[in-house]
């Protein structure tokens, strides 16, 4: 393979958008995907997942969602959108190809994959923040005799009918899963909260508001968001969710932690006691859970909605391009000559933002990369079955 090739790692929204923008500028791009189809990470999410941002803020450059798509696309809507996007742009996506490591090779790079080494002049890493499910190393975790799974392995509430379930983690997924369990037949649902989240009601206008506030100093932006929260949600202190000391924008800028975006029925379920908010998990043992306030409970199952890690250390950790949390130090521009990261900025309307990052990265690469001949090779991408539509509340 020519060293003029540009390799894009990851066939999710960020990777596909980057490849399409490169091809549009005459730069040949090869997309490597460890899964068996484009959007593999999205295919495995829980059935009722919907995007937190509306379809207008979740589009990639030059491609709209199909007519009739709901305001907040479902998991199936997004998967279908990504399939169509890759096909319409004729992208060279190579599935079932995992990347083990990226090394310097003269003035370029060598990408070491399960299918062999690939030399490249430019590499764009677009595997995303939600790459590797993370369950905390709670003391006694291995001794717990009940069912323990990460939210990445949760599909729907049916296996938990009649069960006492503890959901650990009050982010978007944790709160939505807790709601579904409470509405779909779990006997008891508790939500373990270590740090009280900033909560927003899902709204098509959230990205607009978020982008406007992103231009303000954090303290002023936080004050505006607190007013919005008081008006739309109220004070949940009596239900175990006090107002966080750190505001929405401050926390987002400092830690890259987005607010928990939920639908109003979730808030109603908390106020009605159908979702019981309890202290965070401190330790496990064979029969139950010790919470941070000393309370002991004995749930039948624990669903750890405890987030993800970028999983970048094995492939680029030796290059000095990651910070202490394993995130790219350079979120825009080159992390090293010829090496870029796209899709790691947490912000309102993140998928649409990935498209903006992809365009900027492609423009930069196109300025120095040799252009491909006009006739392109057919994409190497096995046909992916279209998922059946799933319900969305």
C-alpha cells in the first residue's frame, strides 16, 4: 500500500465524516473498523436509545436523515443513516480489522492491524470517547453473586421483570435505563448516585442554547443554566439529587462531562418514588452492596452505567499524545506530524460537531497530501444487515 494513503480508524460518525471529507478533496482514505459493520458501537446500544440532540444537530456534512425520521433519532435511525452515508460516499471501509498500535515510520506512520501493517502518510484516530466500557474496581466486585453487567450489555428491561435492580450511575444512560426498568416491570429500581448530576430535559433547542452559552464565561453560563433547570425541573434535593456545586458549563469544560439529558417522565418517576435515589456504591460482597452512606442493600442485579474510557493507550499511549485521563492532548489540529484525533470534543450537538471537526481535519490533510486519481476503487465493506426499527418513547 502506498505511503501516500490516509488511514482513518473507526467507522462511526467521526470516522465516516472524515473519510468522506477527505475523498471530497481528492485524498484517498481507508477506514479501518474493528466491528463487522459501520456504526458497530451504536448497533450494540440498548433498544430504546435515542440521540440527545435533534436530527438537525446530528447530521454529517452533506447528508440529511431520511424523511419521516423522528426529531430525536433512534439507535436504528442512526445506524441506517451511517450505512447510507458510507454507501452514498463510496467509502473504502474495511471491517473486522482491529488496530493494535500506531508507530512512526520515517516521515509517516505504520498502522499495525489484525490484517497486517499499513503504511500511511496521515492517520486520523476516530474511535470515540465511548470506546471501552468501564466498571469501577469496587472492593468485593468479583465476589458478588448477583448479576453484574455494564450498561453497554443492557438491551431492554425484559430480563429484569420482577427483579430488584440497582443502576449505578446517574448519567444519560443510567437515568434512562432506570426509567425503563421502572416502567417495564422491575419490582424495585434504585439509582446509585456518587456525584449529583446536572440534569436537562431533552429539547431540540438544547444544542442552540449550549452553543450560545459556550461563548460566555463559565460562571455566567452556569447561572443561565441553573435558571433553566429551576424552571424546567425544579429542586430535586428532597429526592436525593441536590443541585451540584459545579455548574453545567464549568463541569463540561473542566472534565468533559456532559449533563444528564432525560425526558420529563424520568423526573416524574423519581418524584413518585418509582426510581429511588440512593448513595453511591462503596463495596460489594457475595450477597449485596454497601453504599457510601453505610446502607446495605441486596439487589438481584446491578447495572453499571459508569461510563466508558477512550481505550487509546494501547495504540498511541507510547507516543506522548494523551493526557493523564487517556484523552488526546490535541483535540484540534495535529497531535504529532500527520496524526490527528477527531470526535473527542464533548459538546452540545456532538455528532454534528464531529462533522465540523472532520471538515477541518480533511482541509488540513488535503493541503499536504497527494491527491488520489479520479477513478476510485470500489469500497471494501461487507454488506451489513439493516436493523429492524426499535421503539422510542
